[in-house]
C-alpha cells in the first residue's frame, strides 16, 4: 500500500481515468463530482474516513465516471490493481 496526501482543491481522480488502484480514505473529505451538459458541477457524494474509491471500477476494468476532489487536507492509502 502507498500513502498519499492531497491538499484542498487537488484533483485526485479524473473522470474517465482508468481505475488502476483502490483508494482508501484515511483522513479528510473527498467530493465526487460530475459536470452536466452546461458545464456546471454536480456533487454526487462526499467521502470520509473509511470510504473506498474504485471497488466496482477495478472489478469490471472500467474508467471512473466522476472526478474526485480534495475538500480539505486528505490522506489516502492506495492499493495497486496488481496486488
């Protein structure tokens, strides 16, 4: 596992990016966002400690349908797909 830190406003995952790892939220808040047809941001969810990003995408070898942004200082642990 790899430990990573992200500051507020940092893009952690880009929409359509291929899922190559599971991301475990250890500290902070991560906002899952999509853009509507007018380019406006729509908030899908806010993840907190204990949440996981990529469970389904990694199983089905799909890209992310959302952008993940750090809402504050965030600490995550990531586990590469090749585990």
